[in-house]
């Protein structure tokens, strides 16, 4: 299984190829674009109710963030219940709280129904405040939870070796192996007659009266409805201005003392650290995550791993680091995900995005919402998560801030570029955006001296890409498109590669 980064995540060995021969000239009921947890869950749900579905995945099942997640299943979210009450009112915040319970039950139900062996376990979660400021935050979180009827109780002890001022326990949470889970869903989908096309990039759509024509790398594919389960929809859409891309880092460690805290844990730092345990081939591993930043906004992404490792070593008796990887998520400007009809679509195209760090839950919930919208025309969550909502009160200042940053990127990148006279100024293993003979390039020099020279302008909206040394990728700070050193797309919303100049060999100028 491949992933959208150079580092191997803890889940990566667990997938096989799913593509099979399918007659692509038929008209499908629903084409689901994207083979992560959202796409696979939605495809299965629709296929279960008799729809003829096809999953179109640009790379392989699990290639996107689902292959780089940490797979906590928690029904309290990054946007707290008090924030939801403040911005959307108590009634909607209660519905928001209900959505988490619904999603975990759906996951459990599917695991039992299809007999999926994916290490699913119910666990308690602990939230801990490390200082007085975090204590205030925790109080606020607990107050909000109380108002929406969500169980959280103060405790004197946690299973984590991290000293705290105050902590709460939240029962009934869980974790699982996300790739084993979506593989099980995919197998069930295929058994029910569903089709999967991997290595099938969807480049655009034409929404007609009777159906949607998708332009893909395997030719045109027609479907009555389309779901963009691509984490962020491809092309240019309003949702690119209401969602901001972030990178997050995860590492998996063995511990010397074998005292693994078998629970979910979260501090309230900004950004927060989170913990869980996973057994891989008989070996217990502590997975820790954190060090989030806006995509393209860290000077040295490799350093994020050192910071995370040092932080974990302060509290845990670390033996060996087995895995370290990073991945991308999207922050919605008003804090809630966007699940429903794609803004700008007449009626046939749907989308699910803006999950923050809760995509196992919202990706799963999307399958129910999108199924209901496509099959019955309504969903109890339809209004709450409507992608066309504009909430100036709820997220207006964030909205302005995020978009101002985007605009700033456009300007600043045109100015701050290193000028080089010769490519020999670039060291082995180094990457840079450079100006050379009045053009700007993204240049990566391999250890053996081979140069990879690309135009540095992202084909999505014209921003300049930046080097991500952790995953050996060129990342666009504006909307999160990412490319490998050869310019090939790793992550949307772009549907075009970075323009390759030509391959330089070792002794070229
Ligand atoms: C480090 C990290 C840890 C996280 N931990 C948790 C956690 O503990 N719990 C939790 O609930 N959430 C967590 N999240 C969030 C969660 O992992 C994501 O929200 C979720 O995986 C998104 O799933 P998805 O199916 O929507 O998108 P993805 O998994 O990204 O799948 C989208 C797929 O669409 C494909 N695609 C994209 N564009 C096209 C196109 N044009 N044509 C065809 N295919 C296309 C991609 O190749 C990709 O495979 C975490 C996120 C990160 C970054």
C-alpha cells in the first residue's frame, strides 16, 4: 500500500489492490471519488441499499489521510461543545454531540455485520490539563459537555505518566486499525456488487440534467450522483476558502518498562498531544501525535518529529522509535464539517470535508448523511453540516485570518526566493524554490546529485509550493495540494501535476 508521503505509517502494510475489470461505459447510480474512510464507508452504505456504485481512487485505497491517521474513535471533538453552543445554539450543539455516538455505533455495527478483524476496542479517554490555563479550558469543555448531555467526570488518576492539574475521563470511546477496517468495508462493498477503480484520477465533472460526466484518467465515467470523498474537493470551489490545510505528526514507540497506558489520552496544549496504543505483529506500540501547523508554514518539517519525540521522552520510558509519519487534515472556518451538496452543484454532486482531527467519526457519519440525502433527499444532520452555510458570527474572524494568510502567500512567495547562478549552489539532499534566469523553480537534488527540476507554481490557484523535508514533497501553503519530487500529485485539490522542466543528470550545469 502506498501513502501520500515518503515516510511509512504504522498502518501501511495492510492493504491489497482492489481494482477489477469493470464496464466503465455503463451509467452508475453513484460514483464515489476517493478511497479513504469517507469514500469506502459511503460507497458501502449506498450499495447496501441497492445503488450501483463505483469508487474512483487516484492512487490506492487508503492512500490519503486515512493511511496516515491515528484512528482514535472519540465522540468529543476538536470543536468543543461549548464552542458549538456559542456559534450554533444549544439545540444544534446537542445534535452535534449525538453525531459522535451515532458514528461509533455505525463503526461497531459494520465490524460485527461484516466480521471485520480490525483490532476495534472500546476504551475510555482522558483529557488532562497541564497548567492553570488548560484547567480553565478543561472546565469550559466539561461545562459544554454537561449542557449537551455528554458524560465527562473528574478523576484523580489517569493511566498516563504525565503529571496533571486536573483530568476527566470519558467512557465508551474506542480505537481500531483504520486500514484493516476500510479493507473489510471494501471487501463487503465488492461482495455486494460494487466496483473499485484504483489509479483513476478524477480531473473534473460536467453536471448534466440526467447524470454527471466525470472526466477521469481512465476516460469519461457517468453516474446519476457523484460524491467527492477526496478530503477536499478537486477543482476550485467555495470550500477551498472555508477550509485550511494543516499538517500533523505522529510517531510510534516501544517502551522499556512495558507500562503501556491502554486508553486514549489528550492534553490541552496548543496544538494538543494525543496518545493511544496499537499492537502491531505482537508488539505493543505507543502512538503519540501533535506538532500541527498550517501546511507549508514550517521552515523545517523534519524538526516537528524531533520536538514530538523529545516531548514524549519527557514522560515515557521510550525504547525505540518504530514509525514516524505526518499527514494532512482540514480546518473548517466555523469549526464544523461540511457534509452534503457541493456548493455550486445543481443537485447531483455531494461532498464531505472539514473534519479537523475527527475524520474517523465524520467520515463515517458522512456515509449516513450522504446516503440519506441521495436516497431520500433529507438527513437529520443535513442542515447542521450543510456545505453552503455561511456563519459569519461563528467563524468570521478565523475566516478573515485564514484567507488573509492565503492572500499573503500569493504576494510573499513572489518576493522571497533565493537567486542562484548555478545549480551547483544546491547541496546534495537539499531542496529549494529558486529563481534562475528570471523563472522560478522547485529544485531537489538527490544524494547522488540527480536534480529534479519543476516549475514551482501550483497549478491549482497559482501559489508557490514549499519544501516538506519530512515527507519529501512540495506542499502548497494556500489550499494544501502536494506533489512528489517528480511533480506527481500526492494530495488534491489540484488535478494537475507540477510542471516538470526536464530531468537533469549529475554533471549538468
Ligand atoms: C496525523 C493525523 C492524525 C489523525 N488522527 C485522527 C484520529 O485519531 N481520529 C479521527 O477521527 N481522525 C483523525 N484524523 C483525521 C482523519 O484521519 C481524516 O479526517 C480522515 O482520514 C479523512 O478521510 P477521508 O476519507 O475523508 O480522506 P482521505 O483518507 O484523505 O481519502 C481521500 C482519498 O481521495 C483520493 N483523491 C483525492 N483527490 C482525488 C481525485 N481527484 N480523484 C480520485 N481520487 C482522489 C486520495 O488519493 C485519497 O485516497 C487525523 C488526521 C491526521 C493528519
